[in-house]
C-alpha cells in the first residue's frame, strides 16, 4: 500500500497530529505592513493615542484590575 503524498493529505495528517498533542489550530488576519499607507496610518493612530493620555490611563488601570495572571511566570 502506498502513502497518499498529496499536499492536502499531508497537511491534514499534520493537523491531526497537532490536535492529538492537545493543540488547536488558530488562524489570524493581521495588517499587511507592506501595504501602501500602512506607516502613515500607524503614525496617525500613535498621535491619536498620545492625545488620549487620560483614556490610555483608564484602559491600563482596567487591564491591571481585570487581568488574570494565576499560573503565569514573570
């Protein structure tokens, strides 16, 4: 009996092995840093965040109050 060597079958076997190991597949869409206008949009958002110091402090405070670090090392 010959092994199925198709790329789709190979990927499926890999994913099955990973799941048996206790892992779960996660796919993320992230901004394309090569996209036209990306750097300018980063600058725009950075400036907007800098103008919102109070809001940033509120968010940071909320994160500190609600984060769960049990079991994490650091």
